[in-house]
C-alpha cells in the first residue's frame, strides 16, 4: 500500500468514525458532539495513535502561537455568568434530554445542612458516592480493577506560570513531560481545563503528542454542583471546544474540580459525551505550600508519608484487592516535585499507566483513530461494553518489588529552586527508607 493511499484511507477512517453514535446497554445513548463539528483542526498535533518514530522532546511546539484562543470564548478562570443567553450554550442545551437530568437546585457549599442524609443525588462531596442513583448513566471510574495497577492522573494542566521568569520557567511544562519521557516513557491521564490551555497551548500540544491521554477538567475550574444547568453545559462546552481547537481531539472523559459532582452534573456530562473519572487515593499535593503558589497548609512531610504509606502497604502484601486511581496535579513547583520524586518508586511497586488504560479503555476520544495501549486483553468502551478494537497491552514487566538499600536519601522538605534536579537517586532507595525519612520529618 502506498503512503498516499494509506493516508487517504486514514482520512476516510477518521471522517467515518468521528460522528458515529455509540449504542449503550441500559444507559442513555451518547453521540459524538455535533456542536464541535465546525472547529478547524490545528496543525502541529498528531492525528492518531500509536505513532511510529521518536516521540518529540525538548522545546515545545511553536504552532499553537498562531491560534486565536479569545474570539468565541468567555473570560478565562471565571464562571460563565450569561450562559443561559449565550447562543453557543443555548444550541447545546437543545441537544440534551432534560427529562433525564435530575431536577435539583444547585448546591451552595460543600457541607449543606439542608441536603438529605439519604444522598438522593449521589453527591460525591457529601459522602464520596460514585454510583449514580439513576440507572441510565454509568458509575464513575474510581479505581483500577486489577490489583497492582496504578492509574496515574495529573490535574489542572498544562502547567505554566505568569509572570514568566527564568526561575518560573523551570517548573513549567515540559518539565514533568520530559521527566515522564525519561522514566520508561511513562504515560498518564492529563486533566486539562480550558482556561489553563489558553495560557500554554504549546504545552498542551506537547502533552498529546507525547502519547498522554487527555481528559477535560472544565473551562474555569468551579464547583460544578453549585452551577445552574446552563453554566454546567458552558463549563463542558468551552473546555471541550478549547481542547478541540488546540489539540484536534474530543475527549470522552472528564474529571470534576474538587471532585464535586452529583447526578444532575453527571447526566449533563454523559449526554455531552463524557464519563467521569474520580480517584480512590488522593495525595492532597495541591495543599503543599509552594514557592509560587503560596498558602498551602499541608506539610511536605505529611504528603510524603501518605504516598510512602501506600507503597509500603503494597510492598508488604496488604494491598491486593484492587488497583488505584491516584490524584496528583501539575499545578505548582511543589506538586511537580512530589510527582517526580515518587514516580520511580511507584513504577517499582505498581504497573503504572493512565487510569483509562487500567480500566481497559483504548479509545478515550470520539476520534477513533487514537487507540492507546490497555492493561488487559479486552478493550472496553466508555460505557462499559466490549469493543472490537485490537488495542496493544501496556508494555513492561510486572513490578519487581522493593530492592535493598540504605534509605539514606531524604524526602524533599519543600520545592527546591533547582527545577527538578536531584531525582535520579530516588530509584535506588527502598520504600521503607522513604517511610523512615518521611517519619523523621514528622518527628
Ligand atoms: Zn483541578
């Protein structure tokens, strides 16, 4: 087959599969969002996965600078106050079956005394509920089914700082992406939100091109259950629109900021083509004080002890029921430091992969030309049914367990100003050494 013919067939395949409706078993049907059909596709990003040849590294792509990311969007980092009269949102709202959206008033705070203790709307913020009370939308993804697997997720990217200074630049992407590449070409879920992509579209393109799986984390990062229906639609719509314009893909996965979701928000998300990815282990890394994001209240030693405890639990054979989806952030110098410090040890103890991969989801976008490796042998769709896709399995061997070592290396006590240096030695020490180091800092 000639290259030209291959390319032509690839284009046909791409065009034929992006608008297909997905039949569901018992759940509301989902359709590829027609309201994103007119967004022009960007240059500089991959159009399919897997890719042959070297994965890009080093400088970020330069193509994103030409994109107009202002026209047709609301103000960044702000809830869309006029969503109910915004013509773009009104059009999307007409595609949603509102009889399948629970009629519940927006919440007003994280602990509402007026909320029924029976948790009628599966409000995660209230009690961690991940199984909807309605039967027409699927449960949230909240762990990895197979023990010994670790779903790697980084929220709030792409990571950048303003004002840009040489010091800040050390922590901005591609710092973490380069680190992942250098450590077994580790893949992760990157939970991008629209307002952050505006600040670093080149870094977002790098994230996709590296082979990470992108999910949408809304437009402005609000508590979603506090919004009106129109505002909820706007958060998904503008987040997805930005991702489509900058990356050329349409994610079928999302993560709620602060985990704040209930059946009203879930139903709107599902009908806009999205399934919710939560977590079962939380590093709380965003609360660590950072040099550039001040105000955190979680001591570094405590975050380290938490992660070390999980790893020790696994190493001792006390964590054999299920695998985990773990919440981390590409948000500050502190979160990047924690992520990079622990990754080599995590890779030793767990089979480490995106949360979508450990849940055997090979096609996380409506563009079905992207087929990512999965943990198991049978690929499943976002709605839980099996698919016919031949997805490769995650490569790499089963973790080898802990090695012996002195434990002489200390856990970081704060984000150093050296921009990610000093991580190489971590893989040589034991989990227990790190626990000891972390405990030492507590004491
Ligand atoms: Zn977030």
